[in-house]
C-alpha cells in the first residue's frame, strides 16, 4: 500500500525534534479521522518515518486469544488476525515480561530463530521492543521497531512510545467499534428471529385458543339441560379453572318425578382432564338408566372404568343422588366426593357417605344413605374445588361460608350467583382459581 498525505521526505538521520512533533500531530489527526484499521495503518506508514528512525515496524494488539498483527516498512503495510501460537518466541517472551527490550546486531544474529521473520532479516541491526500491560496485568500490545545503519537515539525511543500508544489505542477503538457493529448486526438478526418466533407463537396460540374454544363448547354440550318439576327446582354452576375442566355433571329423570343427579371430578384439570370427562360422561350415560339406585349406578360405572382402563388412566371421585319430587325421599351414594349440604331454616347440615375412588379397583362395596328433605329445604352437591378455593391470605372459602350463602339467598339462582362472585373474589391474583368448581343445587318447593 502506497503511503498518502506524507510530509516531504527528509534525510532520515536529519529529522529535527520540531518536525517529529509536527508529524506526530499530523498522525494524531489522521488517526482520529481513520474509520478503518487499514486507514489507521496507512496513516502510520505515512508518518512514522518522520517520527522514529525506523526501517521495519510491527505491532501486535492483544485481545484475549485473538491478536491483530499490523506490520510494515516505510512504504507498505500488512494487517491480519493471528493467534498466540502464530507469534514468535521473542514476542511471546516480551509480552510475558512486560519490560522494554533493546537488542543489537550480535544478539539479533544469535537469536534469529526466535525473532519474527520480518525483523530477523532485511538488514535490521537493532530492535526495540516496547510492550504495554493493562491495569489488571494482562498484556495489551507490543510494538517492535527495527533500524539499520545507526542505533536508535533516546529521542527515537521516546517517540516510539508515543506512536505505539497512539496507534494501539486506535487499533483498540476500531476493533471495539467493529465488535459493536457486529453485535448490533447480531442483535438485529436475533430481534428479527425473535419477532418471527413470536409471530409463529401467536399464530400457534391462536390455533390453540380456537381448539380450546371448540373443546369448551363441546364439553359444555355434555352438561345436561336441567329438568323441570313442579315440586323441585334445579340449578347448576360450572366454573372450570381453565377454558375446559375435569368436572362433569348430569341430571336425568329416571322415572316419573324421580330424578338422578350425578357429579364427578376427574384427576387434574385442563385439556387432559376434559378428555377424561368426555369418556366418563359417555360411560355413565350407558348405565345410568339401568341402575336401580345410586350405589348400583356408581358400582356399574366403576366396573366399566376398571375394565376399560386397567392402567388407572381414568380415576375420579363421584356422588350420585336419587330424589323423588313427590315424597322428598333422597337416596345418596358417594365415592370420594365432599359432603352434601342440607339446608333448612338457615341451618346447615353435612351429609357424608364414605367410599373409594372410582377406577382404582373393581373390588368395592357401596351403600346408599336414605333420608327425606322437607318442603322449603335445599340440598347442595359440589366438587371439592368450591370449598378449597383460597384467597391471597391462604384462607379457604370453606363449608361454612358456602352454607351461609346458599341458606340465606332468596332463591337458588341468587345463591349460585353469589357463590360465583365469592369464587371470583377468592381467586384474585396471586392465588387465582386453583381448581374446577361445579355445583348442583336442589330446592323442594312443594
């Protein structure tokens, strides 16, 4: 590379101190204006011969395991990235000690094998090595200059230190800027990839939400329309913790004015639990009209689950109630569900019949409880998610609060509306609704 913007060439040994300083200032200006490493090196080639009496020069800018090598003579330069394995034994020793080193022709001849090829030949008779270290003690750079025909003067060595620092700082600046440009380019690319990924995730999420909406609609279609009766009023509440849930219920008229209520809670909640409810409801629909009483219905359901899912893939709790609208007689069987609440004259009574989980073992025994509910009384069946809903303080909604709400409400619709509000209030962040909530309520009106 031909040097540019040089000051007039003067005899090499007659350069005055004034010209050295003037050229050093020019070099500083040119270095500041240089936007590339090649431009900075070209500026150094243009001015170094008027600042330091030099024949060959070489700078290694150390940067972790990467080293930038910039070298040349008075008219040309070469720059490239090398590694610590590529530098000479001499340079490695100088970087290690961190002390300036001046060697003459005899030592150059004896240490030729240790020197960089550029300075081991070309008539170089004296080499000055000027290393620098960072404040933490790690090597920063080493600047080597070689001369011939005359020894370096003390002024040469002084100006060599100035040039080395200026040029090394510029190399470091340009390398840092290049890294920043590369980092910005990588950030832009990563942002582009991230935006693309987010777009794909949004599309995927939209598809999932569409699927969930369809699953939600299908699951709700499995919930039976509550029957009409002169003597009984029915109401239901279905609040899954997610769009779909693991609770299911059914209310069927199995004989004139005799109604069978079924409520079940499969393990887990969300999509997998909702799939279990679909299978459970289909299985229950096949046996519900043939069973003679609630215990027989739950027993037949358990046998079907154990037969079709021997690996315990479908387990659930469930309760079943038969109620006569004419007599108010209730027959009740239970498999792991929470107690039924009986409410009369604002008094709350828990009715509980122990029983095993369904789907675990075919060897189970179930019995019915029988009682009569008076006119004006209410009955509440629910899954455990209703009572176990906790607020941000860890307090449960509990049987007491639920019973009070249902007992004091003027009608079942108001009672369930109030319960919905309480579940929402208890589910305020950070607790959120922690389980599916399903309720069946009955009132004997006449």
